[in-house]
């Protein structure tokens, strides 16, 4: 018996017009499919690379390695503009901005970028300003040798790049009404951050799948709650009150609980002491009215909304006044870099700071459990001993991600055939 | 290292007053359950008083002893999972997994 009403079609899966048949994970274990994804998705979709408060003043910059798209990008504050360039010197192709190890990301503040190799200098607007021994060159037109720009736009403080020569859609069109329903959320107030990073030995979509269904939560995370909690949770299983799909993007919204009203046997002692836990600090900051795109099912109490933005970016907003992001950066068909940042309003007191520490520490304990199943899944998918897998209605978003990925790859293939 | 009111926690200070998450997590993994249980019992018993003590100060102007007490409370949070959930230092079944905290608040 469903605890939440299903759409009239009888299931979320059918409501969104998705197949209910078992799915193949060939798209997550095939090196040749990954090569297509690099062109079809990572060189065409808008990719979030960070937040604009990482570029606080003129000349602030950071680099982003986008291995899947075979490039590295420089993001830089140039006056009021955020600009993006391919991180390559126009002279002999050296990577322009890096420290110690060429493959590692870096950040800082500068007036201009100077190539380590022969000293060519570029302004934060990308213009080539200085060439060492310029008179030795032949017909060199400096105005034609600026850094190669990358399309870049900012939405609600999130900085996006698009590596296509001409993006098919503007960022705002690509975001669509579901994502832009978050317009006005006070992201800018939440500047206290904890960033986690790991290399994961699985295809990037497997980790997206892990965090776009909560069907696993009562099982995999059973021991993170006292038996009086986890027993009934396991027996009842998980159901989300609301799913939403808009273009290539997805959303799951969950109901919440008022943790501070729970009896002590339902929570851990450290949660009672710190008044914080997996859902975040129990005494949230006052943030005012929330944008209409949040808590779309009108749950009271509400838990969280997880916005899964195609291809590889998640914004997860908790009812307790904070949010986190996930990024999944493919490095091969069966490895990726996982990054997560937790964002909070800066604490004013020691008690508030300790509540943040508790939320962040809890996040890591959960994340470690999620991360380790992925290598185990990847290796056995690659055995191809089993080739189709049944997904339930609570895994509807996983189904959608794999479908959309296939569609983008198919579109790309058709484009190649037409132009050939 | 700690305010005199918390002299009961002094035996744990040298081991657990650690300024970064990386140090605290590493210390947890290399400690025995007996060591962590003793620290947990002592720190939980005066946890509320310790938080109230630190709360007297602004986060930017904390005396060293209060900073040490904060770091001890961060360690208490870190090891509480070993005590309250896992009955072992490490999260079960996470032999190969890691999640490095690469940006953390300065205080």
C-alpha cells in the first residue's frame, strides 16, 4: 500500500512516460560509449564549475580540469564579469595556469596570466598583452592571439561553462522552469563551506544513481540510527512524496521529521548534544520566504529537495536552512572524481559552529557508505554475468538519467551521420 | 591545555585537541575502541557544560584554552560514530573508500 498518492497512471515511472522494463547498464561499462559521452554531453551541456564567491575580486581566478571534455578551463573575475578561457597558451600550447603538478587545479589572484614557458602574458580579459622578443616573430598579430574564450554564464551565483562552439541553448533555457524555480533562494548567504573530494572507481552515472534514489537509505544506512528508528524504517521502506522531471533534469522531494520532537531512544546521544545530524542543524537560520520551486509537494514537515541537473551536477536543499552540491567528473569509463560541498550560513556562536561540524561529519559517514558500494557495483556490471536490471518506482530518476544520456548520444551520432 | 573547569578532560587533551578534520579522522582510525570509549564517556558527561563554556566567546576571539576545548568537541563528534553506530573505528565495508575534506572552515 503506497503511503503517498501516486499519479493517476499508477506510478511515477509511467507518469513520466518511461519504460517499466529492466534496464541495461551497458552505458556505464562501455569504453566506446564513454568516448561518445565526452563529445555528445561534456562538450555540449552547460557544466557547473563552482560559485562566483570563489572569485571575490578583480583578478581572482581558479582552474577547473574537465577531463571528460579533454580540457582545462580558467575562470577569472574581470571587473564585474566572470570570464572563462581554455587554459592553454597560444604560443606553444603549454598549460597556462598551474602549480607544481599540471593535472591539479589551482586558484589565486593575479593581474595577468604569465606562461611559465616563454613568458607570454595575457590580461584577465584574455587579451595577449606581451610577447617575449616580439620582433623575432613573423606577422604576429597580438590581437588575434588572445586566450580562447569558453562560453560562461552565472545563475544564482553558480558559474557554468559550455564548451560547444555555439551552445544550442542559453544557460537559462537549458536550466528550464524547474531549476529556475529556485530563483531567489538565499544561496549567497551560505558561504561557510566544507568541500569533500574522492576518486571513485565507478562510472560517473552510478554515483548519480546512488544519490538520486533513497530506496537504499533504510538498508545501507541502517546502523546510523538507533534500532528504535531503523527497525520501523526498514520495515516500511522509503517512499518519496514527489518526483518531477523537466527536460534533462530531475527532482526528488522528501517529507521530513521534526527531529527535536523525537524521544531520546529515536536519536543518537551526540545528536541530542549538538542538536544536529544528517538533516543538518536543528535550529536553522531565519531565511525568510522560500522560492516557489522549493518543496513542490507542499510537505509539512518537509525534508529536502534534490535537484539533479543534467549532466553531472546536483543541488540538494535541506529544509533546515542549508544546501549541498555534488559534482561527478568522469576521468574514464569506470572512474570519476566526486566532489561535494556543504554550504551553511556562517555560524555566529560556538554552539552553531559545533552543529555544523556534526552535520558535516555525519555527511562523510553516509558518503563513505555510499562510495564503497560503487566499485563493487562497477566490477560486477563489467562481468556482464547479468545484463538487465529491474528498477522500482522509487528508482525512477535513475531510469531517466540513463534514458537522457542515451538520447544525447543518439542525437550526436545522428548529427555526425548527417554532416558525413 | 583546557580551562580549569574541564580538568577532568585534561588526560584526553594531548591526543584529541586536533585542529583539522584530517587529523581527527586519522586519530580515530588509529585508536582502539577502549581509548575512544573512555574519551567518549568523559566528554559526553560534560559535553553540554563544555559547549556552554565555549559559547561565552566570539568565534573570532576565543582564548587558546577554549579553542582547545572546541577541537576536543570536534573530536568527540568524530569518534561518536565509532561508539554509537559502528562498534569499530572505521565505517564498516569502507576499506577502499575515502572522502577527503579539502576545504574546511578556518575555525
